[in-house]
C-alpha cells in the first residue's frame, strides 16, 4: 500500500530540501537576488541602512553587515555608498580615528543624529575585517588601511585582559565592567574573524581572543544553548547576565543575539582550530530541532525553550549549524522548507513583515550555503566572484 498523496508530496519536498542543504556552491552564479532585494528595501540613496521596525534607526551593525554583503556580492558601488555614509555620520568623518557610534536616528526633538555615542565592538570587528578583506579582494589599499587603523582602535578601547580568562573582546568601550565582574556577548565572537585578524595583525590581541572563544562558549552555554549576554566572575566562571547597558534588568535569555552563535559556528571551515569545541558547546539546539518545527524564540537561563517559535530568520541562522552537526540532515531540511515557504515572491524577502534582522540572518546563511562566500581555515574570506 503506497503513501497518501499529501505524504508523498511532503516526502518529495523533504528529499529536495535535503539535496539543496547538502549541495555546496560550485559553478559561477549570477546576481545575488536577496542582496539586491535587501538593498532596495533597507538601504537609502545615501548608503544608510534603515531598520523600519526600529523606528527607522540605523546601527553600526547594520552598516557593517551591509559592507560585508556588498563585498561578498562584488557590489563596490553600494560598498562605497555605505562606507561613506558610515564614516561621515557615525565616525566624525574618519574611521581611522573614531570607531563608529552604534546608534543613529531621530531624537526626541525631531532631529536626526547619534543617539548613543558608545561603539559596538561586534560591528567594529566585522567592519574592520571586511575593509581589510575588501582591500585584498578588490586590490584597493585604502580600504585595507582604514580597516587596519580600526583594528588598532578596537585593540586599544574594546579589548580587556580579564583575570583567569585572558584577552577578551568587550561589547563596547564603556559600561561592561561591574566591580569584579564583566559582561560579554558570545555572539560578538565569530572565531573565524579573529583567526583572520591574528594573521593580519600578529602583534595584536586577536590570537588571544580567538583562543578563548571555545572556553567562553563551553562554560557560558551551561545547558547546551547559547545565551545573549553572560557575566564573567573571576574564580567563579560564567553566569547568564541579568542586565546589560541600555536595558531594564531583562530576564537572562538565549534569543535574538544568541541565534548568531549557531550561525557563526556553522560557517567555520572544517579544518579550523576550535570548530569541534564550539559545535560541541551548543548541541542543545540541534537536539531540540530534531523534534520541533522551528527554533525557539527564547531559551531560559535554565536551558528551557519557550513555547513560541522564533521568526523565520532563526530558521535561516541554524541552517549552516545543522549542516555542520552530525545526523542533522532532516532537521536542516525542515528548516530550509520553513525558510523557503516564507519567501515572498514579489519582494524576494522573507517573512510576513520582512523584518530587517531576519533578512540579515538569511543573507549570511543562504549566501554561505549557496557558496557565494566562505571562510578558509585561517578565517580568510573566499568569494564566489573570484572563481574563473
């Protein structure tokens, strides 16, 4: 007796998704449709990345990610627009001398300006990395010079030598030390980026930071789920943070920040040092997805997933991670089906509300899985458009 028709269709869809998930990019591809759709909706004519759900605000993170996607897509025109706007509006006209402020938008008086002058180190590191790699890939030394100057600023103002832990990237220059404890964001630490920075700037703190990332994840993801923010107490270890700058004592969670930990882990090269340790530090998400249709939006500090499914971007973010984890082909295919089902044909974007953050996660995940970009064993950026 054969399977009912609906089950046959579902089975065939699952097989197709499995083949898409396991296939890496091979032959040269055409224009990057998702990047073009993203730029059309979220990047204005000046090069400012606009977050509509955030009151039309702009963050240094959004600018940094846009620079990376423009480089991955060989889109130097948009790269220059985004870079020039960032430098002019977030860095007092000179990224070599000033790290970008993290938040820009409409003030209470109606004016558009910097709303919080503190830099965000994840954006700073991604931006510096992208600029140096752009200098190499596009043979444009000015980009690389700016990136290297940013690295010096980051090393001076956003890196701390923590007792018993060593060199660590702080989330920003101000507000993350509380007496004898420090607040860290694990999603700010994509190991492949720091591996590359250690090669580019061997005298800098990058190798020390990279070597500590597996330990941070192993000890802060106590139940196998990554947390958004964690507190480090010398001699006592890591605890899910109960508060962090700019927030009113939120409950400690693994949510919109932590989802990137799985994304970064999945994008590491198989030959990378520390890859196995990082994947083994956060196995709970893969176990959960073996029995659930979507990643949870929130995970408690006790490792208990909340009932609500995360947005479609969460499904995108876990795709590289599930491909890297053993025996996760079926959960990966299910997440790919969920992602594909929520793609809007007219706009080319994902989800019902086309949320800005979902598109960023989807650009990283699908661009990587399609082979448009990848990271070598030393963190070097490899882009599809350089292949003959």
